[in-house]
């Protein structure tokens, strides 16, 4: 298994967010990772130990259920122009 290589941290100490979206049949963790704005994210997959190491290295904050709902609403609005959930 590879090792998490830290990015060169500059003065930008923006909050890093994680939202776990699924654990697959092999135990891999599928998640969204964002820096500064949880609405702009990368979808990533890591084995559990690497995910734990990644979260510790980048001192991530796990999104609350309410924050996840806001991200989903923003995503729907961006994709479909929906202002409200039906």
C-alpha cells in the first residue's frame, strides 16, 4: 500500500472537509474531499487504513448531516435549477 505524501503546506490553512458516501464490498471508503468549500469536491476511494491516515494528515472535518443536505441541495440547484426539494 502506498503512503500519503503531505502537500507542501503554505500559509493557506483552509478547512478540509470529508463526506463519506459509501463503503464498498471490499471495505474501501468512498468519500468526497474538499478544501475551503464543501460544494467543490473530489470523489476519492481509499482502503480504510489509508483513509484514516489521510484524514489525520490533513486534519479534515467530517461534514454534519445538515451540511451534507446543503451540499446536495446546491448540487441539485447547479445541475437542474431546482430551488427546493420536492
